[in-house]
C-alpha cells in the first residue's frame, strides 16, 4: 500500500506521528456513533498496538511493527481488538489482519488535532504502574531517550526537533513526488530553499508514500522553535508558487533537481 493513510484528514500528520514524532496524541471519533473515547498515540508501552485504560478509553498506537503491507488495516484490527477487550489491558499478539476493514472505514473524517508532549507520562493517565513492572521500565526508557520535538504552527505537519547536538525541521508534504521535486529544484536554483541565515536544506526521505524534506537549523532549544514560523510561512508561499509553475525546468533548475534527487532516501 503506497499511501496507507490517504483519504484520512491530516494524512501528513498520520505519517508524521508514525515516522518522526516521538510523543504525541490526537483524539479520534468512531463512525458507529459510539461514545467510546479513542485516542491516536504515536507509541505505547512495549510497542503495544493498543491499550484499553480502566475507564474504557482506548489508546491506538501508530509506531508498531508491521503485520501486513497496510498499516491502516493493522490499525483497524488493533482498534477492533481493543473494543472487544477487557478494561485495563494492553493489546498484543495480533497476527495478520487478513481482509478486515481499514481504519478509514471505522473513524470519522474529523480534522486531526495533534498534541505533542515532552515525554510519555500521558501513557498512565491517572494510574501509576508498579515500580518493577514492564510498563514502568518501558516508561523510564522512553522518557530517557525521547527526542525533543515541537509542532510548528506556520505550516501543516512541520516539526522542529533536536537529535543529539543538531537541530532540524522535518516537514511532511502531501504533494505527489515528481511535481514536488520540480518545485524544490526551482527554489534551489534561485537560492530560495532555505529558512533564513544559518539554515540549510539537507535532503529528504520518503515514508508511507510522502516526501519529508529536512533542514539543518541553528536553533538549539524548543523555546526557540517559534522563531521558524515567519520563515516557514514564507517558504510555504514560495513552494506553493513554484508548484503552480508549468513551464519546463531551465538548465539551472535541472542541475538543482539532480542534487535534490541525489539526497533522497526511502524508509521501508
């Protein structure tokens, strides 16, 4: 499945929460008019596909090992298992989902409202794990290794992060790859692909059918991430204009495109 989350509102954020955002949640609404509360989660303790809290709330985990070639069908299977599970249980041991429904058939088309967290204490809700439990150990390990991440407000699915001593912006884009690469080539040939002084476009990777470009940044703390909003809004405007251009690439843009393409990788 080339784009498993296509058709879901906020496809780019579904990809972001699965591939690049360590700790985040977003509420979901079931199509069957059930009042059962369901929350999409980037990752859950022990990489569970789902978790049912004692109050019946379901957490649905995105970052789980693939059970089929369609993550949407995997998620639908985990959701169905959680809806049938006893309260206070983690869902595990699921096999291939077979020909079951896809997630697009089970949830409404409400916009995805993402909340990013500094750690994973939200796993627990109002509960506390036993000190020597697997969940407690998983929580401690996750909190110790979390990558600081901030969701930017100037463009959809753009995230500042700090990995080691380097900071980046990673931006999940919805456009098809070929016109997007042409637009990036046009901007690069004009010197318009940056985000301001000290920033650098370093390449892009593909994940779940979408392109995720990456920029190096000089900003070193989450509190500084908001300084990206104005240059990001300006870049988004330049990108939209470049996508609307229809004439063939000139020689400079063709050379720039070769450089852009050479810095692409695919996540499988």
